[in-house]
C-alpha cells in the first residue's frame, strides 16, 4: 500500500499512520493521550515519542484524566527517573496541568472532544496534498485553538504542536492524495 512518506520503513510508524493518523476520534482519554504525546514531541521526532508510547501509558496510568490531574510532585519526580519517557520536567508536568485543564473543559462543554470538534463544526477538515512537503506546520485554525488552549492554562500547546495534534485525532485529514489511507475512515473522494 502506498503511504505518506513520513511513515517511512519503521513498522510502528506505519501502523500509527495506517490505523490512527487522521482517524476522527471523540474519545476524551485517547484525545488526552495524543495531546500529551504531541507535547512530548516538541523538539524531537514523532518516531522517538511513538517508541516511548507504552512507557508513557504505564507512567501516566493509561492517560486516565482524573488520575493524571491528581499526580503529585513526588510522582512526577519518579516518572522523570523512568528511562522509558522523555525526561523533560516541563513536558512531564504539562500532563498534570493539561489534565486539570481538560477537567475544566469537560465541566463547561460536556467533553473535551465537543470543545475541540466545535472548532470545525464537528466535521473533519479534509485537505488536498500532493506531497508531504505540502503539509503546513500550522494553520490559522491551529493558531486559534492554540491561543484558546493557552488562555485556559494548557502547556505545550503552540500552533505547530496543535496542528499535529489535530491530525492525530482526525480533526484534519492530511493524507496525501496518493496515500491508500486518504479515504479510509473519511468521506473523502
């Protein structure tokens, strides 16, 4: 099957590309996981983060939002000692900070998904891309969402991270035209 070039030859990257990337999700736990992992990626490659994903799931209790919101400084310090995660304290603390912000959004909107998908009128943004090079790092939409998330206290949610996050949870479909996954889980022709 033809894939977007970024999936490369790494089986884990290919699996993520084929089964998750740009697939719409309304699952708050999964959405929170992807927000946390995208934040961890800042300055690194997605391949590095993806290969540490299982360690993150263990360290952060499968990204259980209420449990992450209650993490203590001591627990975060213990997580920082884990060789399986990216040991950047700011990124680790952002999981707790963002979990708390997600809980506030859930109170206001019902779900984190409803808040996010409201930015696209609950419809996937489907782009036409010829090559991976045509995919932008950020868009006006990711800039608006980033600005509001930051206003709500989120960390590691700049417009570039948020654009990758929007792709990760399927708010945006950026599979290139020739990719076999372009129409999968989408109403794209």
